[in-house]
């Protein structure tokens, strides 16, 4: 069952969110959100955890483009490469739910 974590102290959450962007500039959102939650609880912030309805899983596809440059002899060759990836709706917050229960 998915859960929603609400931060009750908006200013503290915004400050930590800004700090996480500076501290982890190349990290994924999961790492940043985990750090924010950990620091938020460490600084005495209150959270509200509510149970959300389970959504029907969707299979999504994402498309991205990449430009590859190379030389063949004296000519510059520029290729546009399309990448497709498929996701089954992985829920990053499932792990945060477990962490939130541990921190409480």
C-alpha cells in the first residue's frame, strides 16, 4: 500500500531541499529525498504519513535523444540517436515509507 509523506514545517523542508540540491548535484531524486527526510527528522521536524489508494500499474515508455559526434577522415559526422526505455512504475516512495516508519 503506498503512503504519502507530508512535511508540516514547509520552511525547514524547503531549506533542506535546497541544501540537498547543492550537496548532491548529480544524485537521483531518491537519494536527495532520503537525505531530506533523515535531516528533517534529525532537526525535529514533524511529518504526516497518510495511506493512499493503490493505483493501477501502468507501463510507460520514455524516449530520449542523444547527439553523437565523430570524425570519419576529415568529415565531422553528427548522429541523432533515439533511446527508448520502459518502466513498470517503480515506486521510490515504497522504500521511504519503510524508512519513515523506522525513524518514527
